[in-house]
C-alpha cells in the first residue's frame, strides 16, 4: 500500500492530500529514511512523522485497504 494512503487509512493523518504534502516536504520517514508518498509500506516498517517540533513514531502492524474508524488504531502501534 502507498505511504500516503496508509497514513490516511490508519488515520495517522486525516486527509490523503495532507499526507502526500507531508511526504513531499520530507517530514515523513520510514525505517530512518525520508520517503516519497509512493513508497510501498509493509508490516514491520517504522514510520516517523514530524509536526513542527513534535514527532510521532509508529510501527506498521497491518496494511488493509478498507478499515472502519474504530478499527483504524489496530493497523499500527505507537513507539
């Protein structure tokens, strides 16, 4: 699954366009490397998102195309 789509489906970022913009600005890294929005996310990857001075790290547990809002938090765990 594409990185920007995963960020939207998992609800780490609310909208896909915002996720795409964050990737293009270099604020999203996977396994320690800055990645583009088209990067293919796999279970076990560590995603880090930088929001200003704040940073969020999460490990990918699952990649599902469609997830209910209540189950979105099961796709990742915070580190």
